[in-house]
C-alpha cells in the first residue's frame, strides 16, 4: 500500500481523511492520499505567492539549472515513475516508460527556452523616445491535470511556468496522484525553493473554488473535459485570470484512395490504441475512400488481431484496462449505439473477461453513420469506427462538422491532396501520414471547443508571460 502526502509551501502534509486510489487492472486499492480541501488550497497559494518575487527575480540561467537538475533526477527514476504510472493509470509499462521520457522532454526543452524569453525595442514615431517591450512572468499559476498522462500533462504545464518565473499550485487527477507526488518529490530533491511548486490531492471542486476566487492566482492551466473546462472559464472571469484549456477531441482519420495502406494502418494503430484509446488526440472516426475500404479493412484487421489486452505490468501487453467503470460504460454504450443504428462489428465489441479490470477488446466496426455516438462524441476507448466517402471534399466537410477541433489525421501519397487536407481540416494538430504527432517542441492545442491556447514549443511559454510595454521619453 502506498501512502502519499501533499506538498504545500515546502512541507509534506497529511489529512485525517484520505482518498483511495485504485489499480484499474486489479481494482484493488493501490494506496491512499490526503483529502485536501479549501484550507490547504489557500495555504498552497500563500506559499506560491510568497515564493514568487524571488523566483521571478532569478536569472533564467538559474532557473535553467534547477529545471535540468529535476530533469536528471527524473531520468534516474524512470523505472519507478513508469511503474507508478502503470499501477495507477493501467497503461502498459513500455508505454509508461515512453511517457516519462516524453514528460521529461518538456522539462529539458523549457529549461532551454527560459534563456530565450526575449523582449523587443520598437522604432518610435518621434525622436526622444525609446519604446521597449519586456516579458514578465504572470505570477502564481494553478494547474489542474488529468489521469491519462499522469506525468506528461504535469511537466507540460509546470516546466514552462517555472521557466517563465511563475510559481505553481498543482492538483493532479484523483485517479493518478502518486506519479504527481513522485515528480514533485524529485523537484524538491532538485532544490527547487520552498513554495515554488506545491501539489494538492483531494476534493477537486473545493480546491479549484479557492484558487479561482483568489486574485493572487493569475492563470489557470487545465487539461480535461470540455464540461469542466467551460466551468473553469466562467469562474476565471471574476478575477480575469489567464486561461489555457486543453480539452477533448474527436479526431477524424482520413484515408485517401492515394494512401499507402501500410502507413495508414500503422498510423491508425498508433493513434487509436495508445493508452487503449484514452488519449484526447486519439483517432475516433475513420473516413476511408470507397476504392480502398476493402484493402484498408483487411490490413487493419490483421494488425488489430495481433494486439493483446491485459494487465499493463505484464510483458507483451498492448492494451491495458480502461481507467474506470464510467469510461467503460461510455465505450460499451458507443458500441451498442453503433450496432443498433446499423454498424457491423468486424472484431471485438466485447469485454475482455479474464481480469477484474474494465477491459474492452480492440474493436473495429464498419458502416458507421454520422448520427452514431462514436462519430459525434469522444469515445476514449479502443474502438475504430469506419465509414466510406467518395470525394475528399466530402471527407473534409464531414470531418469538420463537429464542435471539436483538437487533432485530425490524413493519409495520402499525393502532394496536392496532402496540402488540401492540411489546409482545410479545422484542427489545431494535423497528422499527415503520421499517427503520432506529439513532441515537446511543437504547439499542442485545439480549435473550437477543444480549447484555448497552446502548450509545447516556444508557443507554450508565452501563455505564462505578461507583455509589458515601456515608453521611455529620453529627451
Ligand atoms: P476526465 O474526464 O479526464 O476525468 P475531468 O475534467 O473530470 O476529466 O478531470 C480533469 C481534472 O479536472 C482532474 O484533475 C479533476 O480532478 C479535475 N476536476 C474535476 N471536476 C472539477 C471541477 N469542478 N473543478 C475543477 N477541477 C475539476
């Protein structure tokens, strides 16, 4: 049994009341964490606000050093972190290791990017003036993160915040607190000063309410559901906080008649089955040009038949359990709804019965229609829903006919088609012949209701900076 503690203003804290954390593969209690609430949330902001001026005043070279120390410690603890990720999120161990590396890429990238927080001088329209722009950290940042990437969603927010000179209060998902606590323990070990990072576990609503009402918190950065994202946006209005929201996706995956079928199948497997489909950029709706439907389906089914479901701690498992009953019910409901409306299940569609966890066999269904739930909502499970199209214009129109706009995928070997697709898909991320577009150095974020702002790359640090314009009358 694991027993976590919260880290508030440089102190590890407990509460009498605890929250249980389950292992989704076994449904056994993995451990407990404190059930923090409003009081602790305020203490964390006190610590972060007190630490802010000194942290902001450090040179970027100083902050670079702290971040790199943290990066090296994470690298030294990769096995421990990966194991925690698998135990609390269910994803296969190999994938969890990949996540730790990906998470750590953000820290190294922003350690470097700290050195490039450039200002500007602007030519004046009359002599005797010097016009300058400088960048300043926004202040205390509240970060709220989800369970599907227990490490990467944290570092993608905290690393640019710290690099920019902000201090942070973090609330990780209740399903995956242990990875977060370990990461913050390593940040402490790296010598990051008291109050600069704080992590709370407990009641999301109570904690978020206090942070939202506190005017010292100048920015909220959130990854999670559209529903909670909208609520946070409303609540942030009272004190006009800056917001970054990375919300849901419902990614279309277009296979042109000019696609390389092997590449498209590989992209489909990468994009759909990573973390059992519990990824906000996971492909959800597959539009395949009529002429290639048969060839794509055959090649896809052959690859899907090689995938194994099971406990992610076991060697050779490709797909772990879904995180909880709620997601399981949603996935099964999408399958049942598709069946009822005329889809044909080609493989899967049922529960994997040999474990207590919520496991759904990798599923491929065809004859999907645009009115099915799996074509309209984020499934967040290992389900490929396919439909055919005749022209690329039709595919793009159907792909864009949604309130989501996070990621889209398109496969073709023809240059004109590639450009047409990339330019016309209304999505923040387009994977062109690529099922895995994520990386620390690129902008990640959505159009429409999929969010606001961009994380990653040089874009990702700008959201943690204020722009100050200084007009200096020199004569
Ligand atoms: P998911 O469906 O991925 O669990 P949520 O949006 O429910 O998405 O959760 C993402 C994060 O938001 C988690 O850390 C969760 O605890 C937190 N959260 C959930 N409800 C609220 C809320 N009302 N206010 C603030 N944070 C919340």
